[in-house]
């Protein structure tokens, strides 16, 4: 049953990617492409895996846009977990390499997402500045994982990168943190274990960034991380 469920997930990914590709070409530049795809993809994956999602704080999801959403990152299944509530007019920042992935690269660009070169500091900084300008000009939000990589342990949070906080302050928009309960309670690829159950998401109140300068960036990142850790421990 474990392999069958994940075979269905793979087939669903292929199907939704094909549909998403055609959809994105027809609606090139529409800032809700990511939301529509994420919710469509999430619906099928959650059904196949037997997961359901409970959300606390949904009133904070879109009430403070444009904003920077900072989210804990556990695995590739995060797209399905958070996809069910992915907000409108929200884009993501990805590695420049995604542009060259067949079909997906076109979809990524059609949705208005931003690709940056993480291997070169100057280009990465330029990419973040571009993101700030997009937030200001188009009034869009950005969805980002401040840990910078997956926390496969499912325990706590990895140290935060500073990029999301610089963007929020420079754009003059709030930070809206979200946390998902540990996936490891329901799923382990190493153990070939899959247990249908409930995943909990908590959306925290916004964190105001107005008046915060470079000297307080570390404090802002730490404050955000502490609030997310507290919320994470509360829903475990």
C-alpha cells in the first residue's frame, strides 16, 4: 500500500504538471497561477496519502498582503501540506536552475516567480532586490523557507537565513509566519511508513517591520524564529 499510494502521487504530479503547463501558457503572467496549481495538486496528494489538514489562524492568511510568508520546510510534501491554503497573489523565489527544467521552467516563469543565482553572492543579492521591487510595484507577496533547506529531522527549526527579513524591511511589508506539524509522525520514507492522519498548520499574526534597520535585522530574524518554534511546539 505504501508504494501504491506514492505511485498515485507521482502519476498525479505528472498529470497536474501537464495541466498546469497548459494553464500557465493560457494565463501567462497571472499572479494566481501558483495558488491555483498548489491547491489543485494538494487536493489529490492529500487524498492519496490519507492526510487531512487542520488550520489555525486562517484569518491572518491574506489579511496583511502584500507580505513575506516565512514557512518551515520539511520535505517535498510541503507543497501538498501548504498547498491547500496557498494564498492569492503570492510568488516564490527559486534557484536559477529551475528555469531549465522541461515544462516546469516555463510554468515557473509564467507564474511570475523569481529565479536567482544562489552560488554567486552578488547575483543572489540582485535577485532579492528584484523581488523587493516586484513586491512594491505589483503588490504581491512572497512565499519563502527561511531555513534555506529541508529540515529532514522534523525537529525544531534550522537557523534562519537573513534574506527574507531584508526583503520585508526593504519593501516595508509585514512578515507572516506559518508552521506545519512534523510530517515524521505520519510519514517516513526510510521506514516505508505511511499513516493516514491529520497535519496541523498554524498561521501566526503578522510581525511589523516598519522602522527596522540593518542593526536590528538579527533581532527580527531571531524574534520570528522564536515565535515559530513556540507555535511548532504547541501543535506537535
